[in-house]
């Protein structure tokens, strides 16, 4: 047999090796060194075949030990080994004879090395097919997504607003640690409480601010103002916590700086505005105060006004990032209602002068607030459109419209990881969220909805409060039962991680610690 032998056939390789070894091939009598090489190859072949049979037997024993007698998940590696050997022999005889004879000792070691490599590869291949069988027998060996999520949340407490007040909830189980009822909390759409680093949680009602001990739920202090601090229904005038000071605006032209630990008034500012204050922001040593149609900047130390601007649009909540103020502007003069024919804009102002840096094109419908992350602004509008803007220029990155759903913005979208969570509303009932929608922040693709469809949302009868998103889990209160009962849901990938029904608090706590 030589490299041109057309009778060389992989199916009869064993027969041809025997012929060459015994010297009964009349056309090509073997030389002594070739015969020795063939005998060595045959010996290695049988040794390797024996090892693979042992491996195969051990794999079958392991499968039987785990209770899986089927062979659907186990690969038959013997035909694979046979094909590899056939290819090896084919390559051997394709080499020039001049290179085989002088290097038979080196070739023998090379063949042995290749066989070892093949053995390792076969073991890997066999294990890949065997692993699914093991996992199918013991599915609990791999922690599920829900199990992993529970572990991340095991020691974490949430502070949530309900129509009854504020409560502390164990995020892993939904167990309520404490509840602090607030008498007039149900008059508006409450926002999530502010969690300080001093062991206190802050919540606003229509005319008061409460500081509650985060561990016990006991009232640390309360301050009531002569007029509203949180206009119905959007709660735009939110308190701002900076260090150990908390700033809060009173509708009738006043901003108070309070000691965050005691509630004592440290300072009082009177912005020179022509309209009621609807939102404030603090950045370094400056207070930015927004009226309904104007805004100003005040130096906190001197209390002197730095600049003033009058605008033609109704302003929303200010957000200061890297020397720029970002906010919503709307043609709707009355934030108490949603005007289907109104238009909104996202605007950016220079903090040094109040001049407009950029303004987006008109957005059909109302937008109440914005979310900012990684130099991108995210909004939802009453016409069911969700849009992401580049923060530097206001250019649209992506825009998606979900038919039959409104996003009036009772709360700003929530961002967690690569996902945007936003409350969905029936367009006939603005400020009454009936579901939650999760979207990819990169392209606006809908990841999931809860309930799973628009029809299911309308039929479920939920009235969700602003959601809280953490560790891939969305926590939300359903206040549909009003003051009688509260239902809390923890959602992950559109499924319920846990659901707790919280009975009403029988009585209000005393007004002092």
C-alpha cells in the first residue's frame, strides 16, 4: 500500500493494517521499519480503544447512579474515536515516505501526543453531553433567578409610600417592619420617601414634613407649615436633602432650610417670583427655585438673587447636573389636569445665567418629570410615547410609542441597571397607574409588562403608587382598596416574586416621639 493506493478505504483500515503487518500485500511488500511502525500504531490504537471503553463504562455507571437510564443525553463517543483514527491514518499515508522512515521514533511520540490530546478532547465532549443529564436529574443544583434575587435582597429594607402613610418592608419576604400613618397622605399622589444617612426617613403630606426613625418607625420630628408644600396631584414640590439640612418649599413664595435631625428652621429664603413655587433644586451654594412660569437663582449664604427668568411655559421639577438645569416645560397651565391637546418640551438652562441651552421639539401630551442616567434623559408622555434624549444636545436617541397606554408621569421613570421602569395608565384616567412597563434603556424595547397585556391591565383594577426599582426587582403598592387595605408586589421579569396584603392601621400614633 502506498499514498496512491486507491484501495485504501477507511472502512477496511484494520484489514489493510493486518495485510501490511503479515506481508501478504503482493503489490507493496512492507519494509521492516514500516512493519514495526504499523505494529506500534495498532498497539496504540487498541490501548486507546480500551481506555475509551473504560471511560464510556464509567460514564454509564455515573448516569445509572443518578437515576437516568436513558441515553438521550449521552453521546456515543466510540464512532467519533474511530473516525478520528481513520483520519489519523489517512494523514500518515499522505506524507512522503522519505519523511516517515528517518523520523519514526519522533513520529511515534508525536502520534502518542496526538492520541493524548484526542483523549482529552473526547473527555470534554463526553462531559458536555453528560452534564445536561445530571442537571435534568437534579434541577435544584443550579440556583434560579428568583433564588439569586432573594439572596441579594435578604438584608435590605424598603421604605415605601402608600395611601395610608409610610412603611418599612423587608425586600426579601414582604414582611412589614413598621407603618407610620399620615392623616392627609391620601389627598395627593405620594412620592417615595427620602432616606437619609442619619437613620431617618422623610415623608411629605400636603402641609407637613415628617422625620421617622428608620429602625423603629417612631416619629423623630414633624413640622407643619401654614400653607401647602405639595400641590395636588403631582407632588412636584419635593423636599431636597443635602447633608444634614433639608430644604422644603411652601407654595406661597418661601423656601425653608431645616435641620435634618431636629426639624429646627435654620434659614428662610423668599425667591422673587411672580408665581407660586412648584419645585426647587440645590447645587453647591445656590438655590434654584421654579415658579409656574418663571425661575430664579439665589445665593444660599448671602440670600441675594443671582438671576431671574420669565418663561412662557409651565415648568416642572428642576434637575441640576454638571452646570445645567434640566426640566419639563409644558403649554398646560394647570398641572391639576391633563390636557390631551397640550404640548411639552424638555429644556436645558445654564446655571450661571438661566439662559436656554437647548430645547427639544414639541412632545404631544403632558410630561410631568424626567429621569437622568449616564448622560441620557428619559421621559414618558400622556400619548404613550417614551423617549430618550442625549443630555448634552437634546437629540433623540430613541422613541417608542405603546398603543393604548398613557405615561402622564405621576412619577418619573425609575432606572435600575439596563432597564427603565415606568407606570402605565389608562389614557382615560390620568395619574392612575394600572400597570408597570419595563424597557431596555439602550433602544426602548419592551422587556415585560405587568399585567402582561393592556387588556389585563384594565381588567386587573390596580391603582399603583410610584414604583421603586432595585436589584432588578420592582416594588410597587396597589392602593385600589383605598384606606382599608394595601397590597404590595415585588415584580421580577414581569412575574410576582412575592405579594403581601397589608391590613389598615387601626389608629394614628402620637404626634411626638
